[in-house]
C-alpha cells in the first residue's frame, strides 16, 4: 500500500518577525496514484509565500492532468507555467520546488529545482538524489530557472520500505550528512505505525522541538512510502 | 522527547568573517598597526557579545607582511577567541600569498560547511602588493566557493593603490572605503562590525547590509 504524508512548521525567525511561513507542501492521492510536493519561498522576496503555494499547486495540476510527460519535461513545464501565473513578473515570488509522484504500481517521477533534499529508497536501496552543493546556506536556484534543475529522474517504489522524501532546507541543512539514511528509516518506521493525522502531528512536534542551535528557517517535509 | 534529535547538527550555522590585514612596513607609519590591533580586538569582542540570534560569527585573521602571509587566527567562533592579536608591521606586501590562504580556507568544506552563511572577506591595505598576486586574485574571483563570498576593502593612506582595491570590493552596498589615517581605520571597523552584527541577527543573514561609515566627528575611538 502506498501512503503519503507531509507537514510544515514556521521557523522561529519568521515568527519573530511576524512573517508568514514561506514554505508550502501538497499531498494528494487519486486514481492516478500519489503525489507530493514541497516548495521554499525565498526569504529575500516579499511574496515568496504566494510563489511557493503556486508552485505546489502546479505540481498537483500536472499530476492530475492527462498529460504524460517524460521526467525531463516536468521542470520546464513547471517553470514555464509558474512564471506565466505571475504574468512573467515573478521576481517578488521566487521559490524552490521539489516534487514526486507514482502510480499505483510505484512507478513515477521525481525532481528538484533549488535547495533542499530529495531522498529515495528504491527496491531496497537508499540514495541521496540531490547533488552536493557548492553554494553556501540559503543561496539557491529557483523555479524561474528551468535550466537550474538539480534532479530529474524516474523513480520506482516497489517493495515495503521503499519511499521518497522531499525536505526543504530548514530541515536539510541541519541534518548530519552521514545520518540521512537513518533519518529516512526513522520517518518510515513512524509512518508505518501511525495514521495520516497522527503522522502530521508527530512531524509538527518534531519540527517545533528542533534542536540545532539558532535554527530559524521554516521547515517542511513530505513523502511517499510503500508499507506492508 | 524528540525522536529525530539524534540526526540533527548540534552546532549553529556559522557566519565566517575573514580579515586580510596588510602588515607590511608601511603599516608602521602613523601608528596604524597599533590602531589595527586595537580595532581587531574591539571587533572580535563585539562579535563575541552579540546575542547570536540567527548565526554564530566565526573570525579568522590572515596577516600579510614580511615574505609570506600567515594565518594569525584560524577560523574560530568569536566568543571562543582568547587573548589579543599582536600584529607587527614589517617587510613586503605579499597579498597573493594571503589570497591563496584565504581561498584554501573558503574552499575547505570541513572548515566552512555548505550550511554556513555566505562568508565576508575584508581586505585592508595600502595596495601595491609585491608578490605574484594577479593569479591568486583571479582564482579567488573564479573558484567555485570563493567566487560567492562578499568582499569589502579599505584603502589605507592617500597614496593607496585604489584600482586593485576597488576591484576587490564586490558588494554594491559597500564600495571601496578610502581612509587616510588611524581614525579612518577605526571608522571602517565600526561600520564592518555593525554590518556583520546586523546580518547575524537578521532573518536573512545572507543578505548584505549597507556599510555605513560613521561620521568623521564621531568620538569614542580611543583604545
């Protein structure tokens, strides 16, 4: 059985400055399968919380449409339609975006433009799909640059324990690189014991209790797992 | 109790500040080296007492005088810096050597992890380097990570080599600051301290804040 989940929590710095959560996420299930998306609006842009919501809405639209795009055509489609949503005046709305969807058999696509982390366990093997970055923290490419796609791939979630996790940089930057597989497993183990609502509550609590000193960024995670 | 804490980094994100200080013999004029030592001490003390709201300021000082540049202070959290720096003015101006050391520091992901905020590199000099500096400067501007840092520069003295120093300064909010004397060195450091402190407390620590040089009639600059 495929299950999808997600949660987001505003970062302490945005809360302090009375700014909205600039991250957004979407989880949707239909006869076509399961889809998740996360987006992280740029802190330096005034309406990036609107830009991030627009991005995840487009992922859902594409998933639910009758279009059958090759994985390499997803990023250009998202970029083009996201810019069009703002009549090509998108500078104030810049955002990153990570997406993944699979059909009922677990076959699908995943991709990423901008920072964050895309983790997958496919046919029992764990992979960090996001390449190592030469940027510093909070320096990122955005959805307006379709050529900046960092990950674009077909995915297969075929056996129990397989899954895909999408994480914004508020979480990704504070995870120990050598612990990513264990982090993935911990999330899977929790999801296999909780229902959707309990999972969301647990994730929110974990993000509220984040322990990295001086952490300030919004935090968002979403994923799809195949469970027993 | 958190189930995910064991996967989380337990160090704050650093905001690296690297000072490239000209300690050639020219710096002994007008007591400039003494003022530079005092300014560095005051800046580090100020960083150490910041509330560390968003980022932890880490400082490194690379002195270039004599035959080669030297890392006087390895990158260290400001609140952990112990003792005073006692830079001495002597010899030539090996800027190329200093840039090579700074590049090595910035490109090293063990010392400056990818999660660090964008580093700030501050150059104070009379200019007129007399080692091979063009190649190291070109690499500094081109290399994967050092090309992304913010660079401030101060030209010391009326005869300073402004062309080279202007090329170094790359932040539109902070063009080359031209100083003539010890008081100007202090004004520059106060502006840098305020700019870095503002970044460390901002919700957007990567975003530059304008370098606002205090008025020349400011008092309270004795050490």
